[in-house]
């Protein structure tokens, strides 16, 4: 996803300083765009570079954001100590909202600039086409400053509120998504067991009060929609372990804020279990339908 | 709901023979429509009436459908034993699909005609305006025969498949609806606890993958939408005990067919508990948000 | 289990009239005990036999109890119509308490005698040694009459109350057992993942407030106890599908009585899913530990 | 609990240096024991005191342990920087196992001594009588050194393994306890709804496979046992919010280690909700029975 986003920044006429563990990816970018791309070996070298004003990070989890951005001598923050100008940190990773706030506070306290959290939705396809949605948490001024940069990579740039609320929006949406997908899978699996054709059930649900994105746009039952992972053996799409990660972020935030999640907590267990089941870790999260439904086949024997 | 449906049948130029435990309701109908309305004291008198060809029933639960339609000397079936012509039974109640099939089999076995299950969605408003949806399970011929009658009361008449599948469609939709509403409530409650405004979160979710009827059309957070129960102290709408009933129908059907419902089973417990909590039994099922959120207020003290 | 129970009745000096779908089993009994054993081909022939005063049934599920005892011309009830003397029906199956009451009412209404529900615990081992527990629901008089017969097969004969309460006691115990076993599996799996040896954890739990039969007597972690299914590849013991059946009986009774089961409902889903997983249907219900723990291995790869 | 533990240390002939936010408590101790008790105003003053060799802490949660023991200039660690001799830190709080390990590492890295985690079970009564159980995680040498001190306060001192495993043992036991208590409450509530007397059900369960501490020793149904919170309006005992805290610790550790907790996650939601229900926050955790059962009363009206 990262290199697709960088491409869109480059297309907007901006130059970039890039660091990636995958050096092939950065070498390829440089071959393609020449002097507009500077490859460096450490996050600190990004932060130390004189010609940049913003740092965009897309990382797997909270601990990577902390280690790349603020912890230790190789971090962006450490590198930035030699600069005169402040930096705008734009973290597009999906992480714990409280970590997002904590990282931002450390950057501000160190007097190195500002930070916004700006997690993404829209998937690899959206990254490619530059139609991503960014959910942004942070100060109004920082948001305004970042907006043109974000618009080079995405289409829908929403200011959600104070620092952390970008992450909050992302994990609350995905909490609901993860629940809906299991709900759709249960409803269709039960209906089919009781003798209704999935296409008929989809037509009814999609024009009734059960209507939701997981049924209408991304139906998990093979053959109901074309062009979705369910109709391609659950290949591509949004992987089970990623959904497990997002639901566990929501559950962790719920524990910290003493907020009850009667369904979200169970949904998190379902994806956690599924991501550890043989053959599911590589599949789209709609494969929860397959999991419930394959059981039926075993049952019928 | 029943008398609103009868009015629409009468408006279509048909006469009716009515039985209702609430004799005021039937008296009122007769005063209004005169000879087109015949009031009788027992279900059997409906079945025995020479001038009818179809019997429409809307009853609270499986046991009522059995006792009114087929069990004992006062049932419609008992009354119908004196007729020459077969009857078409149209049961618009929401009940266990296996009971729907069993009642139909008994009617067919007795040689008294055919039956379709035709549960309704669309609420009291839809009944009044004649815009109900009927989800119909039954033989093609019976469906075709019933269609004009159903069209006098509803707008969307869907043939779902064999007997019982009308009920299946209804309970599968409501299973998903019940899950979605709790999911929306959890996501908004968590988000608000973590500092995002519900209107902002609604805007994001409704244009993203968490989008669903419960968030977009019937949002359970007071003030997000106008004209919904949540913005009127959860008055009106679809009551908590009705949702508990429908989810327990789904759970019962799942037990019978050995189908796992990891979220549906928990959702059923939530509404069962809620329908027994002081002050919730009279509220719309979106009050599950209030339940989760009021807890927060207690917590903050 | 049935033939082991019959043997104990025969050892007590009583004669028996037996019916079993497995005719080898009954033939073997007759070869062994001669004239004390009469084999018959239909349940009705049991009920019609002049020399008996009690009928003991052990059947898989509610529908079998209804069909063998009261429904149709081949039932025990039908056969008993020719007798002068009343019969005492002793149903040792585990079934829905409301069905137990309904079957009993039909027998009493037909004037053919009395019935008690007397489900068993203690397993195949207890049946062999005659150390079963019978949980009895029914009239005091019927209980007193049945007691000597039950004592020939079991050690612990408990009168639980009115008809149906024997079933209630059985399913409530097994509801708690099914929950405890998953709880133990979760606690040990989590502990082991976090680095504690299962033997050490068992020693602590078994002398502390987590102590329960599932941990102390029937621990599901291989190697913690010897002589239990967990230490024999989960062979023998109480099968996953049987636990699924009992939890679903509890869940069905909870639906009928509008009683919330927040954990029981989830436990029922776990065993339902597990009984449909490849390789688990034949295993002891403690294999829920294996299911949770094998996932870990996949995870570690 | 703390001052009861201090008293037992004093009774064993040892002197103590105490710090407590509640200065009345420490003043009282000093009045009673004179020179054997030294009261100080900051944790750092404890660490700096020349005459001590061990520091015992009992604190509410992870963040307090970090702030009292290692963070900032007022921490015990900061105070200890002036000493020659190493200290043995004994943390008897119940906290996140990973925090326990992290705090210990910081102490060792600072060269200030060793630490063991030694959470307690046995309640206020056990603290008073000196019959507590300590579950100890840490190096063999540190365990051996601490043992006589722990024996002055408790009866059962168990070495669970490496650092953190004391916490693991505690939260795994309480995870199982929290699940069992809800399981017992569901089973008894369902049984009573279906007509069995709780004393009869207790007798059966306690001699059968449902047997557990929550039913046998601490039954949550009023009147089944005397001398337990359930028979005293759920006063005293182990509060709902404490159980919520421990289950959420288990759930947090499960998230970090990607371990599924199908029942534990729901149990955590139940206690989280309950601790926020009007009138439950002050009650023993067995009041989950009251919660499920009061609903019934509402239902019956």
C-alpha cells in the first residue's frame, strides 16, 4: 500500500524522502522517478533531512509506530533534533488511539512539531487510484496544513476531532464492520440451512432493515455477488488477521475505558480463532461464512 | 395492525368476515363499512362461512397460530369441515418456520385447502399506508392465487420458496437487524466514550464499510437523526420484547438445525435481559444504546 | 449403556421384557439369562406384557421418547391398552423437561398409570458397576414405588420434585459442566501461553476459588491427570455432540421460559461448532482444550 | 488489607518502614507498635531507608505499581539509588503479567536488586489471620529469600515459575472463577424458573460433575449457604468491580498473546456492565445471580 501512496504523492509534483525495510520497493521508485526520490536507511535520516516538512508513516501496529517515530536514536524524532524547522507527523497506521495521543504528546513536548493521526480506509484499490478516505484526528491547524498532502493520496479527508479521534473513527467503523460480517454470515447460513436460496434472501435483506454493506456490497456467500472475494475463493480483500487486529484494538480501547462490548468481544474471539485455523489466515474476512457453512457439510455426512 | 390491514382489503372492494378478541375493533369496522363486514365470535365461524375463499391470520406466536387455525372444535379448520370449497390460509404472523410447515401439512392432510406463510415487514405505518412487504413461502399456485389479495395490503410481495421460507426470510432479516442494532450501539457508545462526536462518527460510518440500516435510517443515538424513536425517548418503533421474540425464534430454529449462531445467540440474551429490565420493556429496540450508555453515566459518578 | 443397566436389574433377581433396535444385544442377554429375559419386537409388546409393572426407557432424544412411549399403534401406551393393571413408566433419557411433562400427562390422561422422569449421570462406567445417579421428577408415590428398581441400577437416587424436575436437574448440571469445561480450557490455555506449567496451574486452581470438577477430576489438558480422556487422545468419555445436545436442551428451555443465559448460550455455540469440526465429533467434550490450543500451534508457525 | 498484612509482619518480630496515602492507618500502626514502625511520606523514602532489605507493595492497578515502584523521583527505585545494598521488591498487587516483567527488568537493569510478583488470594479474612496464598513468579534465589517474609503473612507460598507467572496464576484462577460464578448463577436461575428448589439443585450439583467452588463454598443463591455474601444481601466479599478488573486483565493478556477466550470475553462484559448498573458496584460478584433473577421478577409482573 505504501508505495502506491508514494506514487500518488510524486504524481502531485512533490518530492519524497523514503525509508522502507523492503529496499527493492524504494530502489524501484527511485529508478522510476529519479531525483524526486531520496532513499535513506534509517527513520532518523528521514527526520534529519533538510528539505521535508511532513513525515507520513504507515506501519503495522502500535509498537512499530512508537519505535519508528519516537523511540531510540534511529527514530524520526531523534533525527529531527538537528533541524530548525518543525515537522508535521502524519501517521496513517491503524493503532490504539491512546498510543496515538501519547506519541503526539512526546513529539510536541520535544518541540519537534505536531502530529495528526490519519488512518486510512479504502484498501489497496483505493491506494492505487488515490481514492482513499483519511480519518484525521488532531489540531485544526495541523489538519489544514496536512490537507493538500492527504488530497494527493485520497479523496475523502475527514476531520474527526482532537488527536486520537481519527483512530477512534477507524476502529469504531471496523468494529461494526466485523460484527456485521459475522451477522450476515449467520443469517445467510441459517437461511440456507432452512431452505431459502441465498439470492432470494439477499434481495429481501438488501431492501429491508437488515441491509448493510456486508450484505449489499461485499456479500460473503459465494455466487451472490460477482467481483467480491467470496466469489473468488475468498482471495484478496481484507484478511482475517487484519480484522482480528482491528477488533482487538477496539476491545483493548473498551477495556481501558470500561465500555461494554457484548457482541464486539465475541466477534473478536471469532476472528482470533479463525486467524489461527488451518487455511483461513490467508483469506478475506468474509470467509467466516465458509467457516460456519463448512461445518454444516461435515454435519450432513 | 390487523384492523389497518382489513381496511385496505375493504378499500379494494372485497368483503370480509372478521374475528378478533377485541370486539370493539370489529364493531367499529362494521359501523364504518356496513354489510361488507361480517363479525363472528369464533375462528370456526370464519372457516364455516360460505362466501369466503381465503383466511388471513395475524397472531402473536406459534401457539396462537396452532390454536386458532387447526387445534380443537373452535378452530378455522374445524369450522371449514362443512364447506365444499377449499380455503386458502394466509398466515401473516411471525412464527417458527417448522410450525408453519406443520400447520400447513395438517390443513392439506385434512383436505381443506392450501396454506402459505406470509409474514410482514414495514410496521404499523406500512400497514396503514398499504405499503407492507410480504415474504411468502408456499406452493407457486397458492402464491399466485393469494397475490391480488396481498397486493391490496402491501406493496412488495416476494415469493421466497417452499412453505416455511417466508418465515425463514423474516427471521433471518430480523436476526441480522437485531445484531446490527447492538453493533451500532456498541460502536457509537465506544466512539463517544473515546471522544468523537456521534454526528461525525455517523457521517464516517454511513459512507464507509460499517454502513447499515440501523446506523443510516434508524440511528439509536439520540439527536443523530430526527423522526426516529431514539430522538423521541425511544417511544414508538419496534419494541424490545418483539425483537427478543424474533431473535429467540431464530435461535430456536438454529438449535433444531444444529446451526451455530455465535453473535445471534448473544444478541438474543441481550434483548431477553433488556426486555426484563425496569423501564425497557416499553421502548424501541434501539434503546439497547441507552442501556449501554446509561451505564457509562453511572460509571462516571 | 442400556444392556449394562438390564444386567444389573437381572442380577437383582428380577425378570425383564426387552425391546431394542439392536437385536444382537437382546439375543445375547437371553442366551446368558435364559427365561428371565423375554425379547419382543415392538414397544407395544412391552406395554402389553402381563407380567411387568414398570417400563424403563433410555432413548436419545425427545422425539424418540414420544414415538416409543406414546405415539401411534406401536407405542408402549398403545400396547398397554389391553392390560388391567396400571404401568409405571420410568424414562431415564435426557430430554426437554416440557416434553417429559407432556408425555406423562398423556399417559395419566389415558388412565394407563404414572410416569417419572429419571435421567442418569455417571456414564458407562457407572452403568456397568451399578453406581449411577438417578435424578427423579414425579409424584411421591411413583418415586417410592420406583426406588427399589432404580436402586438395582444405581447408587444415588434423588427425588428432585414434581414431574420434569429430574430433567431440569440433569440439564442444569450439564449446563454448568459444559461452561466449566470451556472455562478450564480457556484458563489453562491462556496460562500456558503466558508461560506457566499446566501442573503448577492445576495445583493452584485446585486449591483455590477456581476449583471445579472439570479441573480437578477431569482435567482437559493432556498429562495433567492420568486415566482421563485428555490423557488418552480424548477417546472415550462424554462426546462433544452429547454435550452440544444437552446445552441446546438447556438453551431451548431458557428460550421457552425467557431466562437469559449469557454464557450458556455461547457455550452451546462452541460445542455445536466443535461437533461439526473435522475430527472432533468422536472426541470427549474436553477436546475443547485441544481446539483452542491447536490454534495456538498454527499461530506459532 | 495492607495494614492487616503489616501487623502480621510486625508480629513475626520484624520492623517495618511504611508509606500509605491513608496516614491515619500508618499513625495507628505506629501508636500500637512504637519504634518498630517508621512512617515515611514518599515511596522514595522507603527505598532510601538503610535498614530494610525488602519492599512489599499492594496497589490497585498496573499504573500505580509503575508510578510507586519505578517512575519518577518519588518512586522507590529513585530513592534506592543512594543505597549500597540491593533491595528485594515483592509486589503483591494483581496486575498485567507483562507489566510485572517490565517493572522487574527496569529494577534489574538499574542494578537496584531483584523483584518477584506475588499476588494474593484469600481475601481480607486471610490477611487478618495470616492464611493468605501467595502465587510467586521470579528467580529461584529471590523466591527463597522472600519465603520467610511471605510466611509471616500467608500460609501457602507457591513458586509458579519465571517472573510474571505469579500474576498469570492469579488471573487464570480468577478468569475461571468469574466464569464459574456466572455459570452457577445461570444454572440455578434456570433451574428455579423451571421449578426445582435451589437446595435440591445444590445437593445434586455439588455431588456431580457441575461441582465447583462457586456452587459448593460460595453459592450465589440467597439461603442456600449461610455465612456467604449471598445470604447477607451480597455485602462483603469480592466486589463486582474487582472481578471486572481481573477479567479485563485476563482479556488484555489474551489480546496480547492472541489467545481466544470465547467465554471469558463475555464474562468480562457481564461484570463490566454489572459494575455500572445502579446498585451493583458495591456488591459481591455473586450478585450476578441477583441481576439475572431480578429480571425474572420484572418479567412475572
